[in-house]
C-alpha cells in the first residue's frame, strides 16, 4: 500500500461544528508556567509536499542527529486532543514554531513521527521516529526546519546521510508525564467504510487495503518505538486491552476532499490477510465531524495505548546456540571464533545470517538460521552467552527485520563476579553494539527480555545463585540510571527441581524455593513488577497444566497463583534419547502451554523449545546421549570451513593465544522433532 497525502484538505475541519477551539493559546496542560507546563495535551500535524533529512553518523554517544527540512510546508497546522473528548483546531505554522512551541513543551523536546515517500523509492511509505528541537520557520519561502535526534526508522539502510522525500507528514506527539511505553497504535489503509448497525451510534468499520504493518511509538520523555505486522499485533488484543474497548481516532477524506475526524470506541478486530481487510465494531463518542461518511479515503486509525508487552503473543520460541562441528564449550576460550560461546556476535553471521562479517565470505553456503527459525513459525529466541566486547547489532537488526524477538543474556561468568566487576562492566551492555538501540537511548527493538545466567541454582554452583540475585538488582538499577524503559523484564533461568523449604500446603513445587528467594530478597523485592520467572522444564502437559505433584492443579496455575509474576519457560522440551520419548510428547507439551497462554496472556510470556539444534559436542548417531538429542536439527556433514584471521576480531585476549580458529558451517538435518514443533507453532 502506498500512503497518499491526506492532510492537505484538513482545513475543512475548521468551519465544521466539530471544533472545540481554534488558535494556539492555552497549549499547556498545567497552565502557563505551572509544574506540568511541559506536558501538552495536544498532538500537532504538519504537512509538506517535499522535504529532506540530513544526519551525521552516530557520534561517541551513539546519537544520530541532524536537520529535518520541510519545503513549502502548509501555512496552517492541525492540532487535536483525543481524550477525554475530541477537540480539534488549527493554528498558523509561524505561531506554532515560535510562541506555541516554547509554551507547549517548555524545554522538553517532543517526539514525532515523520512519514514520507523516498524520492525515487517507488512510492513505498517510510518513516523515522525522532525527537524535535530548535524549530524555525521562513514564512516567505514556506520552509520549516528542526533539529532532530533519530530514535528509530523503517529504512532498510542506515538513516545517516541525506534523504530526500515527498509527501511528508510530521505528527508531533503530545508530551506526557507517565511511565507508559506507548502513546498509540497506528494503522493505515487506503479506505475506511463505516457501515451502520442496528445499534445507535455503532458501525462496522472496515479498513480496505490495510497496510501490512502498524506502528507504535511513545511520547516524550519516553523514546520507545516499534513497527510490526498486523498478524503480530492482533493476537495481543486481549492482553493489551482486556475487557476494555479502547478509544481511537479515525481520520480520512471524503470523495470530495473534505477531511473528517471521528472519535470512536473499538472492539472485535478481525483481519482477513487474503483480502487485506481489517474490521472492527466502532461506537462513536465525543464530538465528531457530523454524520459519519460512508467512505473515507487515505484512512489513519490511531488507537489509544493499553497494557503493553514486548513479548509476541503467542510467544513461540526456541533456545539457540547453533555452533557447528568443532565447537566444544570446555575449550571454546582457546580460540577467538568461539571465545565466550557467543553465537550472536557478528563473526558468527555465517551461521545465523546471510554474510560472514569475516575477511572470507560464507557464500554460497551461509546457513541463515534466523530465516529457518522464522519459517518454522518461531517468533522468539532465547540465547545463552554474550560478550559485550563483540558487536551484536547485526544479529539483533536481522532478527528484528524478521519480526523475531530476542531474550538476551548476561553469561554465567559475570553473574558470579560481584561488585568489583559489575561497577565497570555493566555499562557496556547498554551500548548500541549490545542491548541498546541505534541511538543508545533505549533497548534495541528486538529485545523482549533479559536473563541472568543459566541454572546457577544447581548444586554445581554453591552460593552463586545468591550472588546472581544481586546482579539482577544492579542490572535494573543501571537500566534505570540510563533511563531505559521499564518494560523489559529480567529473570533467572532455574532448574525444575524442588529445593529448600515448601511454600504451599506442605508441598515444595519445583522452582518455588528459587523464585521465592528472587522475589523476597531485599535487593530485588522492590523490582517485583520488573521480574519474570524463568523455569526450565521437561515435564508433560498434564503436570504443567492439570496435576502437579498430585495436587489436582497444574504447575503453571499454581505457580502464578503463588507468586503473581509472569512465567517464561526458557527451556521446555524432551530428549529423543529418553525411553518414553515421542514427538507427540513435545507437541502436546508446547501446544498445551501456548493454549494456556492464549486464555491467560498475563500469566505466560512465552516458551523456548529446547532446542533449535542438538548440542554438537554431545550428539550421537543413534541418540544415545540424552543431552545431545533435544534439537529439531542434527548436525550433518561439513559444508564449508572458514579460517579466521586477526583482522576479523574486535578485541584480543591472551586466553585465546594466537589461535584465531576455524568456523565450521555444517548441514542441519531435520530430526523427528522438527514436524512436531512446527505443528505446535503453526
């Protein structure tokens, strides 16, 4: 779908009875000079036939900054307030960029979406999400300029440099003093039909040729944004809005070019992917632009935010660490290529991606595991190891482009170090080479959650679990210090065995002791709403959902009832080497938990099937080693080997000596688990 310019006729609104006010006075919500003066209730829209974005490459702080220029910008800007009742008005552009700007924002740079068609880009809609400052307007030439800091973009290439574009719409979001992650969810369509129903003021709203993606962004002082397919968002509806019917504004133009804006309540979304039609039940509310038009062209639907999660719903995941033949964890640190067992580093791109990022290319044998994962219906990846000295932005960017969310780890090593290391090492996790977005101002959009280490509660790590609980608290403190958003939960993967004292009816459920310690420890108790439970289980669906430990209730409902904290299964599956293994066992296990999540989206964040591939150092031809037989793929014959060289690496460590190492690309052969997992995730 190509989005046409639809805001030019908006001035028709001015003469309608819809207007609750005009002009630019009183833009602040707290009164002139009041404590809330920088939090404007109004959203402003500017349009121009052409423009340019000129930015420099990221500086040392990771910021991409530059200048946005709008040419022949419309002399009037539209503003609206959609809550608690719809208000619409216009004001002169020259007034908006001068007195109104300073009065509305009081030094807090507002966020904005800039939507456009790239010159020579085939007419496809693109966009950037920015913060705006230093506005200027030349009324004679009709040129408006702003200083920008880029937060995010939809481009397939770097936004740094100079972009020329046409049909520009700038939506300047109202600033809000809250901790909400998202201001609104926005959908675009070529046409919206409003079909009356038997209920007064109620319509069936049908969006035709709806854009395949929708966008959600945050108000300042927040900085979050994302763009996902409708097929990603709509399954989240019941979680995001629950039993509420969210408010929304629908904007479009009639066949005669008259602009219309309606405030509605929405319910019952239904999307037909084949016809590209999205239907809602829409109930008019507040003041509107007269009787609803039967058809609106170039429609924009902005839905007020509700509950928010970064996790996809359903969360269909896999555990991923798919090094090929030659990798052994116990000797990994003797070579640079396997140092730290870090599969998400760019140097392993031959395995997870389409290029090697090494001096030697992987073509035509690049394995492209992330595309394979996508094709399996998987939308969530759990990782194990992460060395902050490596660059991981390529992995996260590629995962994000495939609509795959990632659970990123802090490895076992740092979890056991304590303050002496944490005081200096934690900062690196928030750079744009690691967990940070391009600007380093918030989480990378691919990241759904963070896990601290792996099974440090096991008997082989005496005392380390308590130390790692301290790291959970320190990590959250560091994220807050850097003003990263609070929507990324943190968890600690634990063994699925009972430990310590029981906590319910004399029964000590697996994981409960570990969860209780995490949630009640003085260092982490204040962050309970920022935590998640991360069990690793191989139990069947009956135990998990219906009857755990002969209690007559499943482990999942009992655990959520006990702790009230959402659950992410960081490992779930069964070994093919077990005597009672069948593909159906795993299929029922995965389907059962996903069905439970569908009905209880607040309790389950997702599952990570254990695992994408067999542990290559443990696998045997006939599945005689239980630890080497969990994968949907078995490692087969070697396809290509790449001898790496010193220039391939970003850092050098004496532990690896001078052994740069050989990266092996081997063939992945489907096991009989493959179809069972794909069927559960379809």
